[in-house]
C-alpha cells in the first residue's frame, strides 16, 4: 500500500439513497479503494460521526418527536460533525467519505415528511453556507426492492418502519436534489450486482483522482 497523499484540501464524497437502496454495502469499500491509491481518508456518517452526534443519532432513530425537532436535531448533529470532523479532515488534505449528508434531510424530512425545502434551505445556509459535497452517489432502486431488502434485514429503526408512501416521497425528494445539482450527482442503479456497482464507483473515483492530481500540478 502506498503512503497517504496529503493535498491542500481534500474532497468531500457522500453516499445517499433510501433505506434498502444498498449504499452502505459500498461505503467501506470506497474508503479502502482510495487508501490503496495513496489517499488519506476519513470515513464517517450522518447522523453521527462524533460522540455527540452518535447520541443524537440514537434519539433520532428511536424516539418519536415533532418534525421540526427532528430536523433541528439533524442539523445540530451536522454542525458538530462539520466543525469537529469534516472541516478539519478536509483542511488536512484528507478525502472525507460520508454515509449521508444534507441531501438526506431534503429527501427524508423535506419530502418524506413533507416539511418542504425552504426551512431546510435556511438551516443549510446557516450551518454550511456555500459548502456541499464534491461528489454524491445516489443509490436508486425501485421501492419494492428497497422494501424487500428492509424486511430481510435487522430490526428496523423508526424511519425504516415508515409506510411505502413515505419512501416514495423520499425517493422523489432525492431525485429533486439530482435535478437541482446534476453535475454533483452520479446516480447508481442499486439493483445491479455488487461487482458491477463497484466497477461504476471505481471508474468515477479514478476520474476524481485524476482531476485532483491535475489540480495539485
């Protein structure tokens, strides 16, 4: 394995998708792929990523609460995550690979729970104005596939227990995010084999690595 490569500023890469889309299967793999190519990587997740964030994650996934409370807690965890993990890692030249970020809030709370985009936009502008991932991979699958995968998995959390209409709205919310920032997203067909998905991710990661290398030159 080559030595970690430090750059002036790292890249911020996120994985998104409805529960059951299959993204989490590939997050650790992406980190290892980059590490094997000499990149220093910070692997993290939302909600979570910090001691405080993980406590908030437990509350968010298990405790019933008002929609506005849920959304504010998401951004409280995100603010702590940004200030203590993501921003320092990027400033040190690491690439940050994150399982979910603000797109998830637009999709789940904004669309799935029908809060709308305006208030989430206001919170995003407060917590991270002008800051967004360099690349987001959206894992997309038919809802029936996602639901079947969830039924075969562990005990579902509060979000995973939602009805099909919620996931339909959430998926539509993700697609709205893609339409708003098409240059940032790569939509991945989550019904493909793990091997094929990793071929797609590897090709895109190689492109990002080449661009980063040229930028350093």
